[in-house]
């Protein structure tokens, strides 16, 4: 939420965006709008679970291990390479399982 709030603050005039009241009001409005979206959009929790299983696993598990192997390259030991491959493989497996579970929950609820 912070990047969005900062972007909204940059759109406002400087004298207004630097006040504490503006800081609080923008963040409260963002939280209230998110809560309203959660109540009004059907399957919001399931959609968030789907997005989380797709992208969170990708960004937090798969990409770091693949980037490590790319950065270190041939200097990595066999243990490091094997561990990175195992971590990436588990990330792919759990990402697929999480995505399948989320899609299944959406289909059941529909």
C-alpha cells in the first residue's frame, strides 16, 4: 500500500502532501477502499490465494534460487547447485499445487 500512497501524495500540491493529516487520510482511504473491494468482489479471498500461490512462490522461492545460480555461475559448489535446483523444484511443485487448490476452490464456490 505504501507505494500507492506515496504516488497519490506526489499528485497533490507540496504544501498539502507534506501534512500529517494528508498522510493519515490517504492511508485510511486506501484501507477502506480495500475492505470495500474485499466485500464487494465475489471470491476475493480465493482470487488473492490464487495470486499468492502464483506470484509469491515465484518471487520468494523460485527466482532467488535461480538468480543465485545465475550470479554465482561456475563458482558454485555442487552442493549449492543441487540445493538451488531442489529449492526451485519444490517451489514449482508447491506453486502448481497452490494454484490448483485455489482454482478448485473458485470452481466449487461458483
